């Protein structure tokens, strides 16, 4: 099942992840994940390290390592099936989509950009790969893209090496690279983690505005619910490889149903409350190689009962869904 929402008549389904499971050497790290992203929509995926959110995005982009195996489900982008459990990985098919129809922004631009090449040259390589533009036209396009992402002195940035740029400028170069061929889908994996607070706000605003202006679908991967609240219309909360809650961001933040979601919300710093001691979810994310028989969060949950430790709760609900035996949705369907 997928997240239900009010859809504008102009919106199109760009991404459909259906019952996706991914394993590494027989160990399941993503389990039966269902996500939809429509044109012009931002869907945030949130969770601690090890929750499966980044593996889900890498599977979508076709960037999983050779040790990974898609064991169930399929991935559909723009109506075309890119990945299916019973079908070998099609590298040529993904190459047609990567860069031109879907792009990705990684967490740390300094490790993603080539330190030996000028910033403009690296963006030009992407444009050359996916268009038939001549050199002069490509140069103009790169400069226009730099200006569009807030790099005012575009010519100077074009001729600069990554180490000559600030962290915020490097991230804008990465965004320019991702947007240069006007993809239908943008995946942003922790795009603001390495930036200071002021630059974070600028990058968030830039990504949000570009997505809405071009009707581009966007999947935002983060551990920060504050970023989700500012950017995403829909939120997917993951824990230990499973979706534990999903729905409209405003509803999930106002009326969280899963104890893990409530813990993430309680852990957020609140502006103006300097003396408030920050809440910390007790315990740690369990080892995926040795998960308990029941709910993976039971060992950290104050409300856990014997039932929670014995069985995995199903994801229940309509527009908002949660995988908890004691959510409002479970009570309705009981």
C-alpha cells in the first residue's frame, strides 16, 4: 500500500517503490518498503543511522553495491520499471535515467567533487553526457545554472577548484550539477548536514523553491525532523529497515502514532527553550543481523508489552499510517 494524499490534477506519479526489500549477504536491511513521490512534491525519509533510508535511495538510483540484492518488489520511475526482484540489474537502462531523469545530491560535496578538476568543468561533463549542446552553449548553460542556484560570480566559480570554495558554495555546485539536465526526480541525501545553520536555511529554501518551480519530484533523506518540517509535504519514518509511520508531514508531527516518531520529535531542540533538557531515545538501533522476533523498537519503547516482543505490527491506517499495536489506527481496525 502507498501513502494516500490529495493530488492536484496536474501532478503525476514520478516514483513508485513497491514492496522493496534489499539484502546484503543474506541480511535484510530494507524490508517491504512502499513509497510514492509525485511531480512537484517533496517526500522526506527520516530515521537514525541504520534505519535503511539511504539504502532505499541508493536502490532507487541504481547505485547499490554488487553485494546487495533486491529480494522483493520493484522500482518504477516515470512509468517505467527500472528494478524488479526477479529481473537482473539493467545497468544500461539506469544509465539512460541517471543524470537526465533523476539525479542525486550527496551528503559531503568535498568527497563527491573531483579535487583535481575545476567546478565548472565537472558540471559541463554532466551536460555534455546528456545533451547535444556545443561547447559554447554548454558553457552558457553551466553559468546560467550556477546563477540559478545562487552562485552570483558564476565565471569565477566555474574556474575554481573545490578547495577554493566555501562549504555552502560547494554544496550549491553539487545542486547545480544535479539540476543541470532538469531531472524529473531529485534525491537529496543529508544535503545540509555539513553546513552551518545560516547556510543550511539557504540551501533548504533553494531546494524547495527549485522543486516547486519546475514541478520536480524530490526525495529528501535526513535524520533531522526540523528539515523535514520545513521542506516536505509527506514524511516516511524508518526504523531498522522498515517504515514505522508515514503520512502528511503536518499530521505526523501534530499527531505522531508510533513511539519512535514521538521520540524523534521530542529530541528536536525547540527555539527559545534553552534551559529545556533535550530528550534522548534510550538504547541504540538494534543490530540488523540479530533483530528481535517482534517489533524492532520494543527494546527502546516504554510502552512495549509481551505482544510487541512476539510479533511485528503491521502498517495500518489511511492517509496516515503507523506500525504499532497501540496506535489509533490499530485500535480502529482491531
